[in-house]
C-alpha cells in the first residue's frame, strides 16, 4: 500500500481567485478533503469527483486532525484546509503537534495561502507598509491576561496591528478594551480600517479613526487594521510609508521634521504624567516644561494660576499686549522668533542698555534690577519673564506694590540659591496677575522661554501639536 500524505493548505479569505495554484492543484488531486464545514462552499467546484469530504463544525479541530491521520494511514492523500493561511491561526501547527505526539512517519506538506489580514490590507490600500503584528482576541485557548499584555506591547511599540476574532456572540467587551488601550498610546486620529467578509460576496470595507471607531460595527468575520504613527489616509485609502524616506516625505509635507520630533516627545511625556486630569492650559505649559528640562519633578514645582496660559494667550494674540520683557538676553533668545513675528510681538531685554548700566552704577543695584526699572517705565503692562535673576523679580514686585507696574502676566523662573525662593514667594500675593511660577530653586532662562512659547502657541494645545514655529 502506498504511503499516505497530509497537505495542509490555506485556501485564502474566500474567493477562488485568491487561492494559489499550488493549493488548487492539491485539492484537485486529493483523495480526502478535511475541513471546517463553512469553508467547503469556497472550494466545492474544485474538488474532484469521488473525493471524500470530511466536514465538521467549530471547535472540532482535533477531531479533524485525527481523521486526516486515519485516512493518510490508509495510504490516501489528504488535504486539510484552513481559511487564509494554514499557518496563521490555522491547522498547520495542530497537524505537526499531532505528528510529534503520535510519533507518526506520515509526511506533511504545508501550502501557504493569502491571509485575511493581507486581503483586507489590499482592499484598504497599503496599511501594512512597515513593521506589523497580528493579534487574535479569541480567549478560547489563550488567557485574556496574556492577550491584553500583547495588545499593550503592540500599541506602545507603534506596530501596525491586525486584529482577528474581534467579537463573538459571547465575547463583546474585549474589543472595547483594546480600543481603550490603543487610545492611551496612539493619536486619536490614527487611521483604522476594517473589512468584513474580505474577498467574499458580502464584503464591506470601512476606514475610520481610533477616536471614531464603533466596535458595534464588527463581528467575528471582520478583520481590523490599526495604523501606526505614520499611517495616513489618501483618496479613501490607508497608507503606511515604508522606511525613513517615506517618513520624512510625509513629515515635511505636514509638519516639518523638528515639529514631528516634538509632537512625539509630547505624546510620550503626556503618557508618563502622574496626573493627567488637569486643565488643558496647565497641561500644555507643563508638557513644555518637562520637554525642555526632561524633569518630571516639574509636575510638583510648576505652579500655574487658573486659566493663566489661556488669558495671556488671548491678551497677546488680540494685540492688547504687544511687548514681552525678559530679565536676561538668554531668556529672550529662547522665545521663538517665528511666533513673535506671526503675532506681531516684540521681546525686549534692557540688561545691556546704556541707561541700565548708568542706573545700576548710580543706585548701587544689580543691572537686572536696573533693567526692570527702565522696562517698567517704558512698558509697565508688558508680560514679564524671569529666568535668571531673583533680584529682578523682587524689583518688579516692589514696583507693582508702588503702583508703577501693572504687568499683563509674570513668568517667575529664576534659578539659584540666593533669594530665589523668596522672590517667588513675593510674587504670589498678586492674585489679579496671571502667573506661572517654578517653585523652589529650579528654573532657568531656557525654562522661562519655553513657558513663554507655550503661551504663544496655546491654540495648538487642543490637538497636542507643539512646535509650529520650530
């Protein structure tokens, strides 16, 4: 008697045109066809007359594998069919496991097929253009704890992610949880495509976003593809660029490379905040502070008056305030020139002014103090920004109490060990003036400048899109 053989074949997603020639040939020549009964309708025209068909329902995979070995032991050529690719959530692993368990000498051949996620991807455009993973939400043989761990890894690693078995009659909440996890890691506008009955007469193709996705639209016959951070929509298709060249091309078109890096950084910082439930304007300034310093202690030391950022943005953007005064030139140089030009603002620092030098000498005070006195005499209602000199901040406080200065707002971020903390305490009683204060000894010109920049681009906060003027 001739030796039997088992062929494990992927018949594709459901259309005869998507079955490979090798699989077509195997099915036509087989003595026995074994498979889930639902799949036989896709190959019934191919099966040769007289071939034995063993079809059974769901959850009968082991029984079908046993039948395959029984017929192969009789010397027959048996083809075990799986939808898609037989090695992806298909019968191939089980057939090999059973061979090992039985110690069988029956030969096995695996013929690849077009997987459902590949068919879905082709219908959606080109969403799988870079690193990707495939996750099944079926917890019949995999504990949910492990599935969720894999979902979190895929989401955080920026994989394009294909989802199989998103829902079933008794399994409804898992996909809601997946969306929740992805929204913690990805932009809400990340493109998402899903295809129901890919390659079959009932085929439906939909493209949406993570934010707008409705899990009630999917069922067990749906494959979902979630894009990565570079995926975009074009002519109602999903496209994921391949490689660095494609990334630069899209970034240059939409944001600019520097801004793209800043956007990614902000998203990372936001995810690591201990308290994310804070008002948008406070969060916006805090993200800028942490981005500049890489110091998450900013959550503890950055004190922002209620609505200070939004109020100051309105004053500056409306033209009510036209001037920003800094204590030192380094703070002035860090304020983005593009934002100043866009909003018609000027930044002035009087530290090197001749009048400042003369006043400091005459009065026996620091040049930063003298600079603030002169600045107040010319621009009493400016936004005052301090990133270095506590004496300058103390001078402003004194001038406010004397009624000589009426600042539109104050950014208090002097740094150091002498009078630094006292100067910040001195500014707090002025409750009618919007203030951003870096408590304690921390601060610096770079921090003062970045807090100013946060105010200047506050209208980008709602989309978490910093760095317009980078």
